[in-house]
C-alpha cells in the first residue's frame, strides 16, 4: 500500500467583487456537508474560518487511542481552502491528503457548477 501524499489544486473563478464574505469560500462551506465521507466518519464541517480561508474536518465517529495505529486511523481528516481575490476573479487553492482527495474533487466540481472557471 502506498502512503498518502499531499495534493494541492488551484482553480480561478470569475466572481463579483468580494464584499465582506468571499462567495467561493461561502460555497465551499455550503458544499462541505454534502460530500460523501468514508464509513465511520462524520460529515465534513467548516472549522477555523478566516477572511481568506477555511479548514474542513471530518472526525471519526469513534476515537480509538488504544494503539498508535488506531490513533492514526481515527485522527481527523483535514482539507484547507484558501482564496486570493481581485476585482473580478478569485483564485482558490485546495490542499488535502491523497487518501481523501475525492472529497476535495467533489467540492471543486460543485464550485465548477456555481462559478465560471478562468482558464
């Protein structure tokens, strides 16, 4: 079995001039709970929300700390999304483990539906 690696994906979207809340980050937060999770995991939820970023976490439904291996298996899964905005575009950078990159890809697909991508 290959060890998971860090995956980073960047996308740029056309967006209205950002106000107080960035529309792309707001969409990430809204999409997070709808993304499929592995068995034994809670839905993705937004934590550590800042003006330019959000960390999504999926915790284990039962935490097992009896061995090191079980502690690692039940540690929270984490994805981070950061944005840089200009007047007409928002560049999003998503970072996560390859072990659950499919969850990040599902969020990105949802963003592709909501926003126009800039090539």
